[in-house]
């Protein structure tokens, strides 16, 4: 199936945009890997990456956002900060 006229032009634009965005993502992923391999982050990223589902990007963003883990007195406080603790929000009238 080969689109013609305006449809071909639209498809070409979509494919060009897709290629540009894919290239940008790959470039950013390489840069994140470079940053994570720096001495100041390397070991910490390795430790966080041992958790299921945590890869370099998640580990590095967590490290950069948190800064110093010592500011949390417990793992529970850290989990709450990250939004990992269960909670319940009950709305409505009480009987």
C-alpha cells in the first residue's frame, strides 16, 4: 500500500518526526549512561539497580532528587517521600 499526494506528505512528516525523536531519546539515554558511570554516582547507581524494575535512569534520577539518603531516619520515611506507602483517602459523610 503506497499513499499518494497529501497522504504521502503527511506520512513522510510523521516518519521524519519519529526518526528525530528516536534519535533524541537515544542521545539522551547515552548521556544518562555517561553521567551514571561517573565516580560520584557509579556505585550508588549499581546498588539501586539491583532492585527489580530499577535501571540506570531511575536510579540516577532518584539519587539526584534525593541527594543525601541520611536525611531520612528510616526506610519508611524514604518510602513515604517517594510515594511508595499505601494510603487511604476516604470522602463522604460519616454515620
